[in-house]
């Protein structure tokens, strides 16, 4: 069983920025993409949860904890591995919405 998440560095940066800003919708979308690791740490040793709590974003911290649980359940095969694709089309859709 493969428990690793393929990390997209650009999306990982977006996750950290969303965590610090308290952007729960972006956190959810990125977590569902499967292209970020909720627990992955930046060069300063902080993960998304750390960044959200440091910024006082309690709701974002809660969303991050839930997303981490989902990622762990997927890794253990306890839930389907349904991921959404975040390509150039998704970025365009978000800009026009």
C-alpha cells in the first residue's frame, strides 16, 4: 500500500498561504486534490496547521485537522481515493467565478 502523497510544490505553497490567511475553501480544495500533504513542513519547519494556529485562524486549523484525518484514512485504504484534478482549467474557473 502506497501511503505517500505526490507533492506539487506550487500547490503546497498555496496551502500554506491559505492556512495563514484562514481561507478554508482553498484548504479544502487543495486537500481533496491529493497533490498536497497536509502535514508537509516548510523550510522553517511549520506545516499548514502550525501556520493557521500562529495566525489565529481557528476554523482553518479545524479544517486542516479534518483534512489530515481524511488523508490518513485514504493512505490506510479506509476510504476511496477520490481526488480532484487542479489544472490550468481549475485556476481559470476560480478567476472567473
